[in-house]
């Protein structure tokens, strides 16, 4: 894969950053912090107090505790790291230390996020632009910048986990594309770097854990097909050598992809152990939110959980099957397994297809 010139890639990245700053600071320096509508110079503690019990506020609460080199309170705070993997909180710790030196928490957070995405943009332009075309690449960058999701990442939801997690995930996926397109093998250090980026994205946002298994499944299936089908198919034909080389190249590339994913798993393994042993989370999972979600979908209207999550439609199972919901509400829901609750929800969907 032919790369674009370094200077051109750097120039495009600078121009794109101007659009990013416009999305992040639509009112310039007078822009308020997303979700809080506080001035950008507001202290991290006041930001946390204003955010309340939402995701961003919970991440920041853990970071504020760990930044003081104190353990989190098991009774009032351990639920946070059981539900969400604490990668964002760990990123926020050095930013909180910088705040002690007089640097605004918001501005160091925004600058770190922008630099991460600038690196992703540089990689995209340098190594992918030639593959899809310069004009198409420009259109992609512009469309992404003016999308609602991008404005959420850099403005309204800037303190949420999406920005850092998706940035790291994008860097990893761009790198995997580069690896797959190269004719020769890449250095182990690059594989480790890309695996680390993927693993760190999962540390920050546990839902990205699904990408590990998706990539492993896809590459495993293709690797199996390459062994089972390609060589026999071409064995009796005049282009046998050329196609065998192509088949061998495919297998090598899939192995490289698997190595990257294995590195990602290794990066996430410390938290899988800590979460299981120290915080009593689900066995070797990055998050224990799955069982809680099964109870949220059956939150009875008017209950504390439904009051909090109901406006988002999270208790949808109750809304389509109030009779079963009432039965569950009159039972100790903690005695019902998560799988059973999901089976009841699936059954309700089939019996109430219109809702």
C-alpha cells in the first residue's frame, strides 16, 4: 500500500483539527462544558457534583478518589467499576494531578482527546487515503466532523467514554487495515502497539470487548477456509504456484490479525482478574453490567430503577408485557437468573410483536 507524503498528511490533519475545534467549541472560549453548562475553567470536583450519577460523573468520581491515592469505597463506589471498566478514570487521574498545578481539567481533557483523534486522522490520510481515493477521503473526514455523533463526542458528551474509546479503536482498525494490505509481514512491535490500542479502548469502554471475539471469529473462519478450500481448488490448475502463494499470504495475514487480538486480550487481562477477585464481578469479564441490564428491562413502572432509566425506554420488557412485569415485581428479582429474565423478555416479544 503506497502511503501519502508525510508533510501532506500533517497539513491535512492540521486543517481537520480546525473543524474539530469548531465542533468542540461552537461558541469559542465562552463555550460551556457539555452536560453541565459550566464554564471551562470549573474545577473537576464541581464538574463531578454537577454531573450527578450519570456515566461521566461516575467515572470522574472514581478518578478523583484514585487521584488522591485512596481506595474506592466498596459500599458506595464499587458498583461503578463493576458496571464500567475504569479506563477513562485512569486517564483522568494525571489530568487531575495537572489541575493541582493550575491547569484546567477540562482543557487538558479536551487537548488529550484532540491529540488522539489527530493521530487517527494522520494515520487515515497517510495510509488509507490512497486506498479509497483522495476525494472520497476528504468527504469522509468532512462528513464525520459534521455528524451528530462527532459533536456529541467533542461537545455535549465530551466527558463520556466514547471519545477516547472510539479514537483508540479507530487507530487499531486503521492499523489492522494497513497490516492486511502490506505484502510482507509487519514488525512485532507494530502488532503489539495495535493490540494495545484495541485493548485500551476496551479498558475505557467495555462494550468494545465484542470486537475481540468478532475479529477472532471472522479471522478464524477465513483461516479455516484458506486451509480447507484454496489449495485443493487450485492444485490441478496451471496457476497452482501463484494461487498457493496467495493462499499462504492470506493465512499469514490472518495469523498477524490474530496476534494483534491476542495482544489486546493480554492488555485487558489485568482488569479481568482484578474485577473478578477484588470487586466480585462477573468471571473474567470487563463489566458486570449484563445481569443488571436484565433486571433493568423488567423495572416496574414507578420503581426507582424505572424512574431513572424509564425515560430512555430501558424497561421495554415491562412496557410490552405488564402482566409478567407485575409477577416479577412481586418476586425477589435477585433470585431470578439473568438468562431466565432475558428468556422471559424474548418470549414477551414473540407474544406481543406490536407492543
